[in-house]
């Protein structure tokens, strides 16, 4: 008789349940194999008008959170634009 226990195995990716926000909250963010903080403290100089704008827009949420979300959206939008440009170039080459 053995005392060995094993984790359940999943043969089909559909055997996994849906990923929930709680799962993501428990996840450990890693860079390489080392755990890394999800956020990093930085010092940045921004225009006073910009800070005031984000403070008025943020309300109860916190203006730094709103700035973070805005920057993330800008990065995602740029990645989308780059992908669209690449696809259009590839499609145009097939028509030549």
C-alpha cells in the first residue's frame, strides 16, 4: 500500500472550469520564475492640469488607478493597431 497522492489530471482542456476573478486574485504574478509584485512604485512628473483632470474624473476610485487604466488601454490599443497594420499588409501582398 502506498502513501503517494497525486494531483488530478486533466486530459481535455474543457475539463478545466472557467477562470474566475477570485482565481486571478489568488494567482501569483511571476517574472521568470520569481514572484513579482503586481504593481511597482514609481516617481513621475506630470502636468498639474493632467493630475487635476484625472482627479475630477476618478471621483471615489482614485486618480492613480484611472491613470493606470488609461495607460494600459493606450498600450492595448497600440498593440491592436500594430496587429491590424500587419494583417492589412499581409492581405495586400496576397492581392499583388
